């Protein structure tokens, strides 16, 4: 990406974030209200103890190196079940439909639902996309010169049901994961066509997962304090359309805390681990880099069976205004087995970002991040924090 083009993206993104606040002032709230619907408004008028549910739908613009600019519609349903009070956190059911300048389309929802008094948590992912991806080969030292594009369509459905056990914030349960890759197109005579990794021309992963979740975050969309730990282990079989037998283990650990009581500055930590074994298809390998962790590296810049990555982010809020900024630093790598992992091979990333608070009551931000890695840097524009 050229410097001049990056400057244009920065200018465009700054306009997206700051133009509404600088020109509209109090009209920002009115604009937000225009896109907000309250499904239970009449019930709340009769009973003030009921949480006022919100359904927010609006045009969205995003940017990442994998997609270029994306345009579409985003909706978010924030609610509590009747009978839930302050002890129950707000359930979040988002959905985004976008088309990008890279001729991609995707429909995505990553949901987290709390039942009354948080006795149950229902979480998961729903994804349907047509996604051109860049491929450099398998391993942590693949050269830039190996770059080639391949295309595929994906349908992913992963619901997980967890019950509160032993203590307030601990949930244990199970679920299913279905990941179908089809309509694949690779470059004839290219690296993928030559190496032909297992499942390169399509695959279906069908498996059962066990899961444990510890979630004490105060706010789901933008936590200021608390812990988040999610562990899942899935066993996949050649049943119900499954094409491969393997197992997949994932760990996501996060911690948030305020720097001081005098301001709203937050220090956030995250550690991610992922390992896959046996006869896994190519689509289940670990892909290094994204808009969420290892920002600066294009998603899939490095690919292998296992991944470890960590990041620290300082989040600054400027008084009671809508404006904020972040600085982040991290490191990570992919590898084929634990005995091949070496700390000296960890790849660094760092960067900074700007924030503009779209919804003060839910701490929902528009974010613009600029991430840097070894010889690479990329911009990310979107809604909600990276983690």
C-alpha cells in the first residue's frame, strides 16, 4: 500500500470519526436515535424496572487490509430478558452485512446472551462469506514473494450453551461447530495447486465442543475492569457431512483494569492460544494477523497448525468527551509443534489508534487503528474494540 493512499485512508477515516462530532454537536444523539428502535418501549413505560431494549441499525463503513473498504448495514440488539435486574449484564446480538471493494461479501454475528440472573450464557458465531484470501505458504518464515490469492465461500455456525456453576462468573457447557468451505478457486500451477494441502479444494468440519467461560467484565462491548477466560476443545469426526477427523483447542484470556480512580483510562491484556491436531483440513490451520490481534499483519500472512499471541493496550479517554486514543504492543508466532516454538522467533507488533464514542451508555466506540509489524503496517477502521 502506497504512502499517499494511506494518507487518503487516514483522512477519510478521520472524517468518519470526527466530522459528526465537530459539525453536529448535540445532533449526534439525535442522529443515533434516528437509527435506534425500542421494541419494549410501551412495557417499560408501564414498568420502569424492565430494561429498555435497543435495536440499532445503521449504514456501516469499515477498512482492513484483507477487505479494503467495506460498505453495508450493521444492526445490534441489546436487551435483557424480563425479570433481569442490575445483576444481569446486557445481552448482545449483533449482525453485519457488508460488501467490500475486494469483491467480497460477508454476513456475520458473534452473539453473547445472558438469561435471567446469568444462570445461562448462550454464545457463538454465525458467518457466511465469499472471501478472497492471500496465501504465502505454510510456516512462520514464508517469503513475501510467494504471495498468491485464492477464493472460497464459507458457512460457519457455532452455538455454545453454558450454565453458571460454582461461582457467579464461571460457566461450563458444550456446543457444536460446523465449518463448511466450498466453491474454492486456486491459481493454476500456483503454490497451493502445487503443494495441495489437505482440504485445499474444500472441506466440512463437524464436531462437538466442551467449553468453560469465566467472564467478570463490567461491560461486554468495552470493558473497564474484570477478567475474561474462554477455553474450548472440539472433537471433529467424519459424520453428518464431516470430511476430516481432528481436534481443535482454543484459549482466550483477557484482563482489564482502570489505571486510577481519577480518570477512565484502562489497561487491557490479552493472550490467545490455538492448537489443532490429527487430520485437520487447511481451513482449520491457525492464521496469523487480523484486525483484533497482531494488528499490522495481514490475516493469513503466516499459517501453521498452532498459534500463540499476546497484546497489551492502553486506552485513554479525554475527560467526559467522546474522544479517546489507544496505544498497543504485542507479539506472536505460528508453529507446527510445541518443540519447534522459540521465543526468539516471536514476531512483534505495535501501533496506536483513535476512538470516537458512538454510544455513551453502552461504551460503544468507532475505532481507527494503525498497526505495525516486521516490515509491514496496516490500517483498520471499524466499530467496537479489538478485544
